[in-house]
C-alpha cells in the first residue's frame, strides 16, 4: 500500500457563535483551517482537519509544498520511519510551524486503521471505550458571563468546565473564578487556564486563590518556555500545574519538563504535537514518570474526534477537552460528536469511525493547493 495522492484544501468559515472578543487580542474574525486528504494506490482515502493559524492559504501552500512530495510513494503503515525522516528533513531548512506535520501523521494512522478494519483507538490499543468531557471557554466579556456559561455546561451534563479569562486585570479574573465556583457548587470540577497572563509573583498569588476555591488544575499561567519560573511555581503550589502545549518538537522538548518537574501535567494534541504519533509518544513518556498527559483541544471537530481516539488509547488523561459552547465549533462532521450525558463514546467503525460533512467543507474551501 502506497500513498498516491495528497490534497490540501485551504478553508475559511465565519463564526456562528462568537465575535471579535472571543480572542484576547480582540480580532477574531474567522476560522482558518486545512482539510487534508490522503489516498492510496489500493483505493483507500482519509481526510482530517489541520490548524492554519491566521491564514489558511498561507499555511496550506507552505505545508503542501513541503509535505506532499515527502509523503507521496510512502507506505502509510511505515509511520515511525516517516516520523524520524521528517524530523531530519524539518531540521534541514524545513522548519514548518508546530501544526504542519500533525494532519499528515494522523492520516497515515487513519489509512492504516482503515486497512486493518479497526477503529483508530482499537488499532492503537484501547484502554477504554468512553471518556468524560469538559467544556473549555473562549474569552467572555464579564465575570458573571463565565458563571452563566459554567451553569449551562453543568446542566448539559459535562463533567467539568475550564475558564480562559481576559487577562487584563488580575482581580477581575479572580472574580470570574469565584463566581463560577459559587454558581456550580463545591463538587463540580473546575479548571483555570489564564493563557500566559502573569509574571511569577502574580501566578503564585492567583494559584493560591485557586487552591482556596478548590480548582482541579492551573494551566499555562506563564509562557511554556519560561522553564525556571514554571518549575518554581510548581514547587510552590499544591494545585497541579499544567503546560507544554505550545512547545515544539514533542516528545523530545517535553522530556526535561517531565523529568525535572517543570509542570505537574503535560499537554499534547494531534494538531500541534505532530499527530497521533506525537501524542502517543508524549503520553507514554509521561506515563513512565507517573505524570498525566492531558490531551489538548484541536479546535475543529474532525480533528477532535482523532483526539478522542487518542484519549481512549491512554490511561493517563482525565478528560476529553472541547471548546465551549460546543455548537460554536460543530462543523465538518455530518453528525454531532458522540457525547451522551457528558461522556464521549468511541465510534465502532473502522478508521475515524464517523463521516465528514463534505457539503460544509466545499462551502468553506477557498483554495486547493
């Protein structure tokens, strides 16, 4: 079986549920993404979505020009060879963005699982058949908005809720966290992700407030590359510190973070971590040190379903993360993600196990490169 064709669609979609304020930068205007299709000489075909930053056409051209010739003629079952050869090629003046390789690795896994007649998570090696889901907010205008949204997520049966706060005023962000805890009660699981808002002193103060409020984890209060400060923060606080989602070159860049306890839990996802291979390498490395690898949202639901397969193939991940409200990101699949009472159920069909919405993909396509 050989890869015979690679198509990269550059896609853009206007948001249904968000305005410009959904980004801290205040300029969110459209979803930019790639729909990457890989076909084999035996008639198999698989498609997944890829991240594209702020320009689908820019990212698509760069990634297609680099990875199409790299992939053509390969056996998709030789994923480990491709992984290591890409690592060499990327060093020799490739230097793709962290989201470049992910879809291409994922497609090799999907084609291989399809050929084997197995759902992806079973083909990887399943640990479980369902995973609890948490809702992960965008930036909201006022502290009380987070409380209302958290109550909605709880009423929908989701098992936890995470705040991404504006980051303009520490006290205002803390007020949002207090209001959410008051609204949902003491037993509902809450997480906080300030997204690189603080210096070390502020991060300590904020973290201690979260401890008093009974938050489950504290994510990326400092930039992932601020290794010394993160290690000191981890040493100082009781609440688990979570990070590493935007560090390039998983799992290699993460090894020292785990071994020297820069954070308590690491992050990986099929978009920014090099596809299924990158996620599984990172999760297995973390497991060997007794550390959780909390799989990070891949934003777009055709990629989220791949994340779900990975979640089901590891023990050391507590939740499946979805950006919230879920319907704001519910495009690209024919049917909604398989979630019942806040628990995601794994599909039983071979490969990805769900159908893509090609009418929607066609509407979003602005170029094929």
